[in-house]
């Protein structure tokens, strides 16, 4: 008699969400009847016009033959991705095997515009303010996680005004990195990093005139109504930077008096410019790159004594007025006419 051993049909299936907000962990779960101890790769790839492998995780199957891996999405661009299990040599997947899942990564981080600086000095509270133009008059959930993954605020809903603006001061106990996350009724919006630095100690000056290393001023700005600033009290190299959250444009007059325009950064990073200050004052014009943006801009200056907000347009940025010279001929004609009239009277 010939004994036939049964043929085992191996199966492996994975599951993943169809859509996920950027910043949220991408969890891939799986089951299989492969023998315990077998190692399985799960690959995350960008799947647009071409396929680009982003990350690869390896798991070893246990007795229950269930497995799970997590992919970080904080650095992913929005778009289509896929998670899949490549073939395993010596095993074929049959029956109800599912080894490929398509995932859409959604990025809503551009829906939020920050007005408070992302780097702040430790004073006992973290200032978080900005606006959600697409979410006016509704609440938004905020959570703040501090050093050591300690939750220092929320998750809690905070109100937004009729223009979508919001402001919240969160009590904190130490300097460090704080991750602020926002969620609304549509889902997760994004996570943003704030850095809180130690407060600098004021050391008594050893010279008659102490040097101020960093100063700042804040003013509202839009494309139609730019903010103007004046920097005084410095000769030499001056470093100027803006607050983040808006793609700002800086215009300034260089040592030759020519107006220079700087816009090399985007919305996330502050705009920066370093110039030589040879005169008594340095004038700045700051406005958003996008016509639809507006808000308060903070200018930070290193290497000067004072920065102030100019309520009037500085002469260097004033529109050039074209004056038309008056012709001298009407006056000459009048003089000639008066002379002729006087001669005529004399002849009579």
C-alpha cells in the first residue's frame, strides 16, 4: 500500500488601513500558517509612477503565527504607497493569501498657520497660537507631549474664532522639545515640534556699554499692507531672521543703497539674511509670499542695539514720484507782451 501524506497549502495575509494621516503610525497586521520560526519581510514602498522602497521590516513567526509591524509616516510625502510581503524561497502562498495592500497617505499640515514662534525661551508656559483658515468657528483638539514622552496638555478641544484663529498657553516645567498634535472632525491634521530653550542668565556688564545679542519686534503684515521695521545702533555684520509658519519675503537696502529681496525658505523655516550695516539705520520691508497669507511676523536681530516698527513707509521703500518740469515759455511770453504794451502806450 502506498501512503500519501497530505499537501499543506500555505497562506499568508496582511491588513493595513486604506488611508492614513501623515504623522500617524502605519500598523500592518498579518496571519499565516507558515511554520513557526520562519522570517517574513514586510516592505513599504512609494507607489506612484515608479516604485521606490521606503522601509523594510522583518518579523519571525511565532507559535500563534500572527505578526504586526509599524512604519513611521512623519517624513512621508502625501500620495499612494503599498505594503507587501515578497516571496519566501521554498514556500508558495495559495488560497486566500493577501500579500499586497495599497495605502494613501494624507497630509493636512498645510491647513495650519502658526503665529507663535516655534522656538521659545523658557518662562513657565508654551505659547501656541495660529489659525485654521479652513476650520473657522469650530473646535480643534490639541495634545502636547513634552520631554520623556510626558503628556503635558490634552488631548483637549480648544476653540477657534470666526476667522479660524486660536491661542493657547500650556504650562510647562522645563526646557526641551515639545510635540504638538492637532485633530479635528475630519481626522488627524499633523504634529509640530516646538523647542523651548533655557532662559539666559543676565550677567553684569564688564564694559560701560553692554552689547545686546538678540532683539525682536512684531507687527501685522500682509501683501497689501507690508510690515516695516528699522534697525539702529550697529556697524558691521547684522543677522536678521523671521518667525516661521508663513513664507515671508524680506526686502532691505544694502550698503550701496540698492533694495535687495530675499525669499529662499518656505513656510516651515524662518527667512534669514545677513548684511553689513554701515549707516545709522537699516530698514526692512516684510510681507508674505502668498497673497492669501497674512498674520503677525516677528523679526529677530543679532548684532544691533534696537529694532522698532516703522509706522510710516521708510523713504527707501517709498514709491518714486515723477515730477514734470514746468516750461519757462509761458512766463517769457507774458513778459514780452507787457513790454510791447508799455511801448505802445509810450508811443501814443
